[in-house]
């Protein structure tokens, strides 16, 4: 059956559409942290940040069902639900975040953020990291693994593991200052820095202390604004509401996506009321499917579950436990160079040896597939594709962590 599905998929989607694992899974059901394949085999999901409150949470299912059978229209009518949701969402941020532009995907939200930054600065040039991913539109895609161009200039992603500089934060700030200067030489007005607050796609590196706050100051002095991409880092993932809180900086514009609706397409770009209103006045932006009653129902239900089940605290507590146990295992694993953790987000750097730190993507892929056979779904990612990425739904509990640790210990020992 799987072979037939794969053949049909390639015929209708075209070859090259991404699938996980050497032997792809046919998933037919989700419940909490579990996914079930067509044969009924159960897997513990340790990768998907979209269903952040767990697969098919009954409170979310009921809220969506009730809303769909009552009303679901576009956003050119007044509706209390979406206003209540936007107010609750903004209240989780620092006091400079006051208003929001709703959309459906992280890509759209990042594009709105770039347009907003260009509107308020009257600049054009953006800086990102050299291993960034922020979305798939024509504009936002230019930031993916960016190379120097007229309007986009990358800096090395800020990290501690492979950086040999004595003052690591100062080194990366110098790279930022150099690219700002390059825009000036090219007569391109600087608009800002767009960065994931935890550098999640880069491999969840240990960002040098002080870098983010210094980067904000540097960008502001150059007339730009700082956009924090919180699509992967945010909504409780880091053990705080937002990743920028853990990285100790205050962004001017915040981008949110995937987890907001826990499966319902929902994204947002938030900033000061001044920035948002200037953007709306000058852009005329609208989005047919954004700010809908359905999005409101999903978004409010997700926040309800966060509050009722203390998911931000759970991410901090279980993430710390999982990382501590993994550290104890990995100290004896020759192929693990580094174990990093931010809340319920863990990255294990798989290398040829601890001494060389040479990335080993092939080895990481083997571990991912071996864990899949044992019933645990993780991924490999990062700048070199060699980082084991653990990012389960935030209802992940200690019993799930202990089961995973037993399987992981067996596999890496072998």
C-alpha cells in the first residue's frame, strides 16, 4: 500500500516533494503525542511543532467544530472572537508589541514583517544569517541560505560550538557591522535584521551571551529595525512564551506562525501600533482567509489549553529533564559533539568525532531512521543537516521522555 501511495504521490505532485524517512510512513491518526500508521503501529511524535497542544486535542476539535457549523467568513465584518484572540496574543509579548496583522502562514507573516520594516525605515536592505529559513515566497525565499546580493546580505549564524574567537559575541557583531557598512557602500538604505530568536533552523546553537542585545543596538544605530522570527522558537517552545525572552532582546517586529492554530493555518505579525498603522495605511494589505472566525476559534482554544495545562512551564521542566538525561548518555558517545536545549527543543550535534567536530549528516540520518523503527519520530536538520532535532508537542511528559531515552541509549550504544 505504501508503494502504491508513493507512486501516486510522485505522479500527481511530481518527483521531489519532500518525505521523511528512508521508508516513508503512512500516518492515519493522531492523539496527544502519538501518531499511528496504517497498520496501527504507534509512534511518539518528537518532531512536530504544529500540533503544539498535542494531536487532535479535544478542546481544539470542539472549538473548530462549533465555529464551522456556526459561521466562517472572510474578515471584512466585525467579530469579537478574533479581537479577543489578538488582544490575548499581544498580551503575551513585551510592552512595545501593541497591534497585529493576521495572516495564514509563517511565510506570509515574514513577508508582512519585511514590508512593514521597509515602510517604517524607507530602507530596502536586509541582513539574515547564512543558514536561515524564513519561508517560501519569492521575497522571503531570498533569505534562505542567502548569499550576498543587492538587497540581502548574510552573516555567519551566531554560535559557540565551532567559533574559536575569544570574544564570540564581539566577533559576530563585527560581521553584522561589516554587512551594514556594505549596504552603505552600495548606496542601499538599510531596513533591518530578520533573525530567528533561537536560530532554530541553523541548529539551535548556543548563541554567544550578549550578541542579540548588542545586535539590536547596532541595527538601531544604523536606522534599521529588528524582526524576530518566532515561528519555531515561540509560543512556549523555549520554556518562555517567546524565544526572544530567552535570548534577552526586545524585537521591534515579531513574526508568529505554525503553532498558533495547532493545525489550523494561523499566523501573525505584531509590532507597535504606530508601525502597524503606518504599514496598513501605505500598503493596503489584506488577506481573505486571515482574521476569520475559524482562526479566532482555533487561536483562542490553543491559548486556553496553554493556560489550563501550564504548557509553558511543562516545556521548561520536561525539556530540562530530557536534556540532562541526554547529556549523561552523550558524554560517552564518540559521535556526539554537543547537546543543546532551549525549553522543549533539543539539538544533538552528530559528528565524525568530538575532536574534529566534522559534521556527519549520514550518521545523523541513520539515527533518525533507527529511532523511527523503535517508534520515535525525530528529524535531522541544522546548517549541515547533522543535528538531531527533538521538538515534540508541548504536552510531552516525563513518561514519554523516559521511553525515548531508553530507545536512544540502545541505538547510540550500538
